[in-house]
C-alpha cells in the first residue's frame, strides 16, 4: 500500500491550478494496521517493526514492536500534516486545513484490547483527534469563525457535525443549514444524546465510560 506522501504532488498541482474557491479532500491511511508499513525507513525513530504480522496485534501480550511501529506511524502522520499546513500558510487566500480520523486504535499494552471495529465501546477507538488550522488571510477575513472554533475547542464533536462545519467554514449556506451542528458557529450545541455504533450494536453515551 502506498504511503500517504504520494498524495502530496497531486495536492500541489491542485493548489497551483487557477480558478475559484474549492474544497480539496485527502483520504489518508494514517496509523492503520499494519503499522510498520505506514512510514518510510527514515521515520523508524522509536524502534523497528520488522517481523510483525497480523497475529502480532492480536497476541495477548504486549509486543514492543507494535508500540514502536505505531509511534513511528504517528510521527509520520505529523510530518505529513505539517506539509499540508506549510503549503496552506503560503497562500494569500483564506485557507483552512481540517484533520479528523475515522476511528482510533486499541493497543494491547494500553488496556488489553487490540485493533478497531470491535463489538464493544472503547475510549481509544471512539475518542479520536481532530483539529482545524487557519492561515492568516482566513483569520483576518473571518474573525467570527476563529472565535467560535476557539470557543468550541474543548467540546465534544461527532462525525455528523463535520458536514455542517465544513460548509460553515467555506461560507456555504442553504435552507436546511444548522448552525447548532457546526463547531465553526457560536451557536454550536454538542450532541450528547445520540448513541454510538460499536460492532453493529447501538451503544448509548450513558453506557460508554466517561472520557
């Protein structure tokens, strides 16, 4: 499977293309098993993942190679996101970089669970990272959005908030728009009621352990 950096030349080409405002989506693989295949040799900073197999992650004992290769993959993802941000920083038009993972990963050394997509709720699978980076022109043009994002930074967001929030950031409005669902709005209201789905089973927030 190719590394995430293979997306970068296509991104540079799209950014250099003249035209109107646009949304550019990148689907990365990130820290997905097998972790040791998700970064180049130059990012082997915490140890080697050589010799790992699918059974390594399922083994009921902690294998330091799993942790090392996972940490290496996170370092590589950080580098990749840095490339996007530095490119956006140089643009003279309002630009944001939004990152959100589709799921987290359980590591046996943390709580005895491994992988993702299991039939039970685990904090490491469901509490995932997300951030919005805004360049100077965006901050100058949309101080209300900047204030709202800072105001909502410590609030829980859900996957269904992403659509409304991205549209809000891009200034897209329509009759069914819902500011309460956008974390880029000062009217955002966190959804603390809708259940999670774990392994095809509905899991209410009451059942899930607190963060």
